[in-house]
RNA sequence: CGGGGCGUGGCGUAGUCUGGUAGCGCACUUGACUGGGGGUCAAGAGGUCGCCGGUUCGAAUCCGGCCGCCCCGACCA
């Protein structure tokens, strides 16, 4: 490709809207153009890179026994109603109707559709296991697109669905995908850690997210530096220990606490650590008020809370909702809560499982400007549900098995990361909802056991840049680079330069190399800076200066030094440099 | 949806507080010089100041409404 013809321009300044390095470079290098929030156009260079990403994914999926197919983006609403996800995913569904008023959704994912195909084509255990996948556009009306290509509303996803006869088979399929993912991210030059993740409301068993650790990520995970335990903060387990259970329970006592509305100010006033207090948090779960009690030095993990409550819609109460529920913000406590509330329906109380072990905590008195000292679980109050609902944080102790039967107990690191892909054991949820069954060897009808395995390709591209760049620009991994060689002709107006460069260009191309040829009449600085920005792995320069010596200059994008090579035999040297 | 910020040629921005002919840098066009890290000079082209309404002799600027985009939080590849 001649750069004089290439569609797409590099920018000299950083666009104002870009904050993350990948977003900045994607725009600066002229790779992408934003059309709307979370909706992007991909120019030729980006498109070539994306093709390479997809090629790698295809190779690894095929090697793992996957069969590629193509599914529609337009889905009749009925199949979404059948799975119930027209409701559970309603906030992100793009919906529309046709001219006969039939309702459709733009597919945000394709479990419903693939199960339709399964029902048509699989009837026997002899047809299983089955691994099918697609690489195509998905549409999600995300609440907040962000970070350039990190979070899009229209995006491309590789989704593989596995169907097995039983959970043992699912374990095999899952393992295959887990290993394929490791290879894919490795080939893309992205270091990832597989982290335990939330299996969601589908009741799946284990699931892993492949996380690329970066401060620009939107996920939070906990990593144990000693044993390697890694988990999304949503599910991260940690060792919780009672802080003060050596004391004898003391009589409960009400004290005035005017102006003390936060745990910190309360603890400071009383000269106690925050771990000696009991914090109250108000949630609305499927429209019902829920009173959440947790030790004052800890935070609520909303994912764990959602699981413990068994609800789907969960949110912090607004001030209006708090008032309507009759809670006393700043001085709320579980002691006598339901007796004091004027509203008739009982409020559900859920307590973190550490609270029953604590002694003599300070808690709200359910009236303005008052708290209770020496509150003790079971003697003074009880929860409807006791569960682990605490959020792990920086320094939380690793709960993974350590030596022998004890726990690892190493302080964990809190890190941000981008979720590159997820491998997910769906189990029989869709099979049962949508009727994906097969006949086993005894002729009995059984539900197929499913797994799903997704990778977002544009996000992957963004992460590749995030993980492979310097202050000058992108440094493409060999397998991803839009072009293998960036041929620079300095002063192409000069006949000897032009003819040497053109000859080399033809020569490289006819030997099967992808060459980006800078034939523009630009100054040296412009050309070299663009070459660095665009990040092609190998730069080859032809100039009056090199020609004087009968040579070319060859430089790797990833290295500082360049070398002169003789014009004769340059082709084989360049080929060797690429395959190195 | 809550909180914060922004909207002025393709990109980056000044001007807005205090109303009075829309400015600068980059990119673009033409010519000359230059020639190994965004070079110099000269001459040009390009703007409904996000949209609608209001106030005013006069609005990028003041007022009201709407739209869009970015960032931080609740969801996910």
C-alpha cells in the first residue's frame, strides 16, 4: 500500500476526548473514527489489524474443534421472551419493530439463536459434544460506553457455544477453551491473568475472566502475590476475623451522638476503631427495602449481596426511598428496627457473617442523634439472612488453600484490569428454558449442558495497543501488524531514490510481504514520526545517503538501533528479520 | 440514571465573566527554498460559534429549553 493513497490520516495533536493510551493512539494514527457514543468506524489500517486478530482467534477455535458459522443480528423478540432475557437484559437491548409492527431486537449475544439451531440439528448423544462459534457484530445499549474501543455499543464478538451430554463433558470443553484463550492472548502480545468471576444469575458453575491488568481497566480484581489466587472483586473470597470477640458482652446503652452521621466521625468521637462499629446500608431489592448490616470497617459487595438475596434488581436506596422506608440515615441500626418502623411490612435484614462473632459493637439507635453501645448479635437482634457480603480490598487476606489444610492468608493486591474474554459454564439453564435436549444411549431425553466463551475483538485490539506502545506510538506484535514492512523513501523526488524504492516495493510484495510504502513528498521527520506512530514491526529506509553506500537502513520498531544492509540480497535479509 | 466537565473551520484551542466586524497553532492548496526526526518563506482556501427560542439597536458572549460528547459511579466482551 502506498501511503500517498492510504485512506486515513495521522494527527499531530492528541484529540481532546481521548484519555487512555490506546484510545489516543487509535485516533492519532487515524485508525478509527467515532460516529456516536460507543460506535466507531474502522479505517483500513485498523481493519487489517482486526482481521489479523480474527485470524488468530479462528485458528485457535478451529484447532480446539470449533466450527464457525454465521448467525443473524436481527432476532424476533419471541425467542428473547422465551429465555426471559427480554426482561433481565432489557436495559441494554436495542429494540425496534418492522413495518408490520413485529418486534425485534438487535442481538446482544446469541445463546437464544444458537439453541434454535441446536434443536433443529441435534437429537442424539451421538451428535455431541458440539462446539460452534461465530465472529460477528453484537449490539448492546450500554449505560456508558468508554475508553474508545474498550466498551462499545456496537462491537464484534467471537462467541463459542459448547454443548455436551453432561457436566464432565462440559469440563472438557471448558478446559479446551481455557487453553485456547491462553494461546490467543499470548499470540496477541497481551499478558492476561485468568481470574475467578461472577457466574451471574444463570446459576452456572465456575467461570473465569481473562484480565489484562492495567490502570485503565474498568474491572477490579484481587491477586495473591504468593499463591497466585486471582478473582474479580465481585467474587473474591478473603479471610475475615472477628476483631474484638475476646470481651465479655456488656449491657446495651444508648448515648447521644448529635452531628455524628458517619462511621468515621462516630469512631473518632468515641475513640474506637471503625471495626468496633456496625454499619447500616440501605438497598432496594426488586422494589423491597433491605437493611444491610456490616462491620464498620468493611464495604458491601453488591454481587455477593445480590446472590445472598436472590434478587436481580438491586440498587442503593435514593434519599426518597430511604425516607419512604422510614430508615434513620446516620443513626440506623438493626436493634428493634422492625418495631420502630411505622410501615407495616417487615423490612428484611441481612447481616454479614462476621457480625454474629463480634462483641459489643456500636450501632445506630434508629432515632436521630443517638447510637447504642455494646450491641450483640442474637442477644439484641437477629438478621433474616446471614451471609458473606463483604467486599475484599487492598490487603485483604487470601482465603485460598495454603500449605496443608490452612488458608494462604497472604495480603492480596487490588488491581484494575480489562476483561479480555470470559469462559463460562452455563449448565442446563438454556437447555431447560428453550428445550435444547437430546436422547441418551438409553433413549431418555436429557438437557444439553452448555458453555459459552466470548472475546470482544475491538476491545482486544485496544488492549493490544495498550500493552504494546511507547511514547512515540504503537508497536504492533508481528502477528497483528497491518503491514509487515514500512518502506520509507526519503526524497522520493530524486530519481535514484524513487527507482530503488519502487523496485524494492515490488520485490517485497511479489515475495508475499505486506508492505506499507511511504512514497509521499514529506520531510524526514514527518515520515519517521508517522512510521513510529503507525508501529509497523520493521522499517526499511531508502535515501540518497543509504544509496551512496549501496545499502538500505533496516530498523525494528521495538529497538533503538538501526543497521545498514547492502542492497544486493536485501530481500532475504528483510525476510529473515521478519520471521525472527 | 446520579455527579462533574465540554461543545467555536478537519484537529487542538483563544474569545464567553464585562454583548459591538470570529482570532491563533497544526493540517490543507499553490510556488520557492530545504533535505536523516513533525524545517523556512510567500500567497491562498476553509467557520450555520451544537440546535431551537427569548432579551437587545446589536448575541459565540446574557436568559430558557433541547441535543450531543467526555470523565467518575451502578452493568459487561
